[in-house]
C-alpha cells in the first residue's frame, strides 16, 4: 500500500518572501515559451512577455532569433511596449531614445553628451538564451541552462512524427485568476476534481480512471472517453514550470501559466488549428468555447481555494496516491528549487 503524502505548507501560496525567492529559483532558471516563430517572420518582428516579473523580448534579427530583457541599459526604460509588432530594424527605448541594433549592441545614446569613461560597447542589452522546438520559441534567463531539447525529449518521443508545421495560429485568449500560480498548476495536474467541477468534461471522460505519467520534466495525462471507451487520442501534457501542451483532433493549444504577482496568475492560450479547421468558423468557435467553459470552472474553484488558504486556518493536507501523483511531483520540484 502506498504511503499517504502530506501536501506543501500553505505558506508557499501566500508568503511574499517565498514568492520572490521562487521567482528567481524557478522562473529565472527555466525555459519559458514566448510564442511561435511564424510570428517572427520578418526581420524586426518582435514578441514580448512579462513572466514572474521578468520583462522579456525576442526579435527576428538578420542572423536568427535573438532574446533580451526588455530593459534599456540607460535607466531601465522599455524597448518595446506591445505584445507583438515590428520594431523597424532597431530597438529604441521608449523613455530616452537609446537605440540598439537587433543583435543587442548600443548604436546611439541619443543626445547623451560627452562623458569621460562612457564606452557604448559596455552597454549592450542583457541577453537571454534562445532555442526553438518544433517551431516554438523559448527563452531562458540563465546562461547556464541545459539544452531545451533535454527538457522536451519525453514530449518529442510521445509526439513522434506528428506534424505541427502546417498548423495555423488562429487565436490568443488571456484569463486572469486571483490565485497563486501553484494553486492553478496543481489543479491542472489532477483529474480528481473533474466530477465535481467540470460537468461537461466529466460527461466525456471517465475521471475515476484518470492517469498521469511523469517523465523527467513532463507530466502526461490520459483518461478513457465515455463515448468510445477508448483512451483520449490526442496528447495532454504539462511541462515544468508552467506550460500546458494540448494536442487534439483539429490542432493544438499551448497554455502558458504566468505568475503576475503572489496572488494573480494569467493564463495565455494560443490556439493553432489545421488550415481546414481554422477556415471553418463553427469548428474554430467550438474549440475556443469548450476551452473557455473549462477555464471558467477552474477559475472559480482556484479562487475559492486561494481565499481559504489566505484565511489562515488551513496549513497542510494530504495527497491521494491514486489521483494526485502529478501534484506530488510538482510540489517536490518546487521544494527542491527553493531549497537548492
């Protein structure tokens, strides 16, 4: 018989000092999805994101995709203040107009004046590590980060020869949830709650037979469908520290779970559909509507859980060995990161 395991302590979800620490220990060392390289088709095309307080930017340069902190070296102004767009061949600070080449060099410190000891070569942009996987662009704040391919090897193996290149980016939706990011992630990592929280989903899958399989930094999910009695024929995975990869009949959805603050999490959904499904408004809306229903239900329960944690009565609970192995794996990852 498997020994029951205690949950993480409630302070992990409400202590500002722990949040600040895990921001550096986890998100400052992890591969973070920025988007798809199709959104960086032309030189000067830009994508930005702020993840756990890190302002990040990737740009298509002459020699490939480059990544930087979206921070000017003069007095920390922003280099680009839209989610997507084109910078016109150079990154220009919106505060005082310092101009950087797309490879990160300071080209012009606008009207700075003569200053002894000031060498523009010392003020290039803070670079990020950038790698791509099946067309998706990831960045890492840490220069010592292991290769992205090592993290995603289990996912690559499961996907096999499945072709993602022909998918079309059709929609982006964002949802803010008033809970600590780990509350949402742990909800995502188990199907124990499905019968009580997701009536429509529960009608489609048998949650009593919901299974997770952990392979290094990836947790795979599956459950038998009620209509056919078979296993869900798509692919449903979670990649540390906060990425959901959902592959289904008409395409896929990449779900970024982004900490905004101690008590706020932003979900960013990018839908990539086959050309046929993208051109069919009924199929397209069906995929997005189904996702919105499940998200609304998860938002309700995660916000209630956070409220109860903040009340100060609950300190720790116990994890089901049958249903919450994914939660145990994730809590062990967080504990290892913040105590390393």
